C-alpha cells in the first residue's frame, strides 16, 4: 500500500494533513486526534484538489481515497520509505533546551556550502518529523531533523522514522517532567537518539564539558563514534566588557584567534554556537563562512531576542520554558550590566507532580540572585509567589502594565508558550499601547 501511495507522491511530492490548505495535487492524510477526525474532511480535501486522500475509516472512503489501517502510521511509513530513497545525510537533533536555535545555526552554516533542508518551525513530533522528511527533495545534500519528546519512547519512534546518520543532543534538563515521570525519565528518553546511533548511525556530536552527555557517550560505548565540540578548536571564551547584551565569543582555531559577534542573548547560547562550528567544520565548511553565517543569523519567534526602544529594552525568551532553561536565563540576566533590571516570568507547563516544587525553586532563585522588581504570571506561581507581584494571566498583567508603565528598564520575559507573554511586548516597548 505504501508503494501505491508513493506513486502519487512521486508525481507531486506535496503532503498535507489540513483540509483547509490543500495545494493542487497534494496527498491528504486524514489524521485523528482527541478533538478531531480528519476522515470527516477527506471528500472536501479531494474537492479542493488533492490527488488522493488517505483515510482509516471505511465510512468516509469515497472515490479518490486509499483506505489504510491507520492514517498516521501510513504517513510515518511513507516518510520512512522516502527516507530510503534519499541521498541526503540526515542529522537528528534533540535536547531539553536550545535544539531549535542549534538547528537554525546548523542550517545557516551548512547552507554556505550545501543544499540543506531543516525542520520548519516546531514540526518536531510524530506528525512533524514525517512531514519534514517528505519535504526533503532529491537535490538535498543534508537534512536537519529536529526531534521533540514529551514521553518515554518518543525519540525512539522518531529516529525509527528518520533514521539519522548523525545525532546531536544539545543538553538534558528538567523538562516535561509530567510526561517523563522524573529527571531520570528525561535522560532515558533523550538517550534514545544515542542508542540508535550506536547501532545504526555514523557519529554523534556532543559537548564533552557536559558531564551528563559525556557519561552517556561512555555508557553507550560511543567513543569511536563521537565528535566532541572541541575537536576543531583549541579554546573558547565569552568576550566581556562591551555594552551589548549579545553573546560574543573568541575561539582559538589552528592557533588563530577568531571573534564571533552573535545576535543571541545569553552565555548559554555559546554551546549552540560551538555545535554549529563543530558540525560545519566536520562537513568541510570554511571557517570564514562559518563565522559569517553565525554573525548573520537573527533569532526569531521569541527565542533569545533583544529589542530596544527609547522606552525599554526587552529580552524576549518566551517561546518555551522549563526549570533548566529558566535557571540559565535568570543567571545570565543577573550577570548583565544593565540598570533597572526587571523580570517577568510566566509559569512552566508539563511538570506534573513536580510543578509546585519547580516553581518554588524559581522563586528561591529570584531571591538568591537579588531580583526585587519581579512579576510572576500564571497559576503555577500562585501558591509560591512569596511577596512578588502576581497575576493569573498575561491579560491581567497587561492591564497592570498599562496602568503602571515601566520605563528606562531592561526587562526579561521568560515563560512557557501557553502563557502568551508576547502580549506584553508592545506595552513594554512603546508608549500609547
């Protein structure tokens, strides 16, 4: 059956799971979810121009449909089938923090020499990874596939679809504890990428100064299949002393000192930059091109962004948050030489039974770092907010900021995406908002 579907794909290699967006000739996969059933829209997808609709409910199998046992499994199998037709090398990236930034930096660096495709947006789950692979064409030299995980076995499932040649775990932190059950569960889940590489892949790239990753490399006997970041440079340091909030690195390579000025906020992004340098050098990209690509990269989508106006400077890092990323963001902000620093934190989701404990730890860290101008947003902070200003939602916080405007401040915005702290940016940056 997959071979039959693939014949439609060869004729027009476009796949969609959204009946509202059906490019002419696309293959429509009718997926199911807790609150939707794509089978209901198979006919409308065909009417909109789909070449074929893949369904798993015979009640909706009309002319132009292919009936399968499970539409999601068919999508994944099609992606894996296509993977075996590709000549591209596949790099799989996962990690608790920094995987999207690392993916984008790798893309910027490798694209100076190769035809590269990388995961768009956050299409990094059991649906997004197949869609990513099915967007990779025969002209692609390297495909960078981001892999996210919320539960044990997620990465194992995704590497089984993508079959990466190379693996990179950015780091392992206290993220999605509700789904993984414990920090040990997080470690085991992320390590599923290493487990695949040791059996079927080529190399892993890793930061040897990360004790946990080094331990996993040893545990899986990956020493002969590993490329530490410092394989291609002798030393690295963060350059201090400028008024800029942006990360600046000095890297010693082949005896020469090279300074790289990034547009990324936070020392914690240094290892993401070093990952890009390492992978680029491994694939033979010239160091001058690597430097230029990293310096030209601009973060988007509320990740490590810094925006300044005459009113305030806002460090926007509110695409996602977990206890590990929250800690490094606060510690980095504490080190910044900026007057009148203020902190607005949104709650962290998907922590399950650990939620109160982890939110209390954040409040304790705020005290440890001597932050006094603090606003906490979201019910996760409600019972642990101490004497800090608290609002249950970003909408409530927005009303407060309109009534009590901030000015002349450097403001850190950090929280989980669902808190929608981005609603606050305009009132922080501009008057009359």
